[in-house]
């Protein structure tokens, strides 16, 4: 990326300010990238743990498979899932607050004794599935933001900061050369005046 500049003090000042902004922002960006990286790993681990727990729960209740045929379809329904926003390293991510279930009324005296347990099992399995999915979404959001932050760190570190330093160096060198030329030309003019005065005497 070529940095546009002019060979004057205003441009030098502006470039100096831009360089300072980037140099000050870089440590913060690096910390954010590091925090996002560890948060991505934590969200991934939690999502996998919940998915494994769901799988284990399904296997644990496998012996009830024949009984589920007696279970009334639509007895338990997810009415709503309440989510809130949790900030992780300045990034908004979803967090599960509550799952609202709708339970059709049933006669406990007529239905089998395990019906109430079946309702609790379904609630637990659905909670694990939903929570695992939310952690996966969280991981994707954090991963996307981590990539963007990494790109910005690389842009600042490898392109912009060296570019601004180089531009500042060029302007300073140019201005020094201009000053030296100015001094040299004024010396020549003085010497010439002195020689002309001597010649006229």
C-alpha cells in the first residue's frame, strides 16, 4: 500500500500523527486478537462438550426407546428461546438465558408413571442441543472477528507502520537536503558579494 504524502512540514506532521495512532493501537489489537483466539477455543470446546453430553444422554436413555412409542407427540414444545448478548473482547455474542417450554396438559393417573420423567428428559436433551448450537454460533462469530483483527494487526505491523516510517524518513531527508542546498546557495551568494565588493575597491 503506497502512502500518499507531500514533501512539506504539514505532510510530515500528519504522517507522524497517523504513525502514532497505529503504534498506539497495535498493542491493543494484539491483545484483542489473543483474547479472541482463546475465546474461540473455549467456545469450540464448550460446544463439543455439550454435543458429547447430548450424545451420551441419548445413549443413556436408549433403553427407553420402546417406551417413546407410547409418548404423545407434541406433548412438549419449545415455545421460545430467550437469548441475551454477552461481550467477549468487545465482540457481541449470543448467550442462552432461558428456554420456554409449552406442555400440553395430560392426566397423570391415566398415563404411565414415567411420563413426567419423559418430559424432563426431553427438556434436558433439547436444552443440551440448543446450548451446543448457541456455543457453535458464538465460536463462528468470534472466529470471524479474530480473522478481521488478525488482518488489521498484519496491516498495521507489516504494511502501514513501516510505510509511514519510510515516508517520514523520505520527507525528513528531502527537507534536510533542501536546507543544505539553501545554506550552500546563500554561502555562494555571500562569497560572490564579498568578491564583487573586493573587486570594486
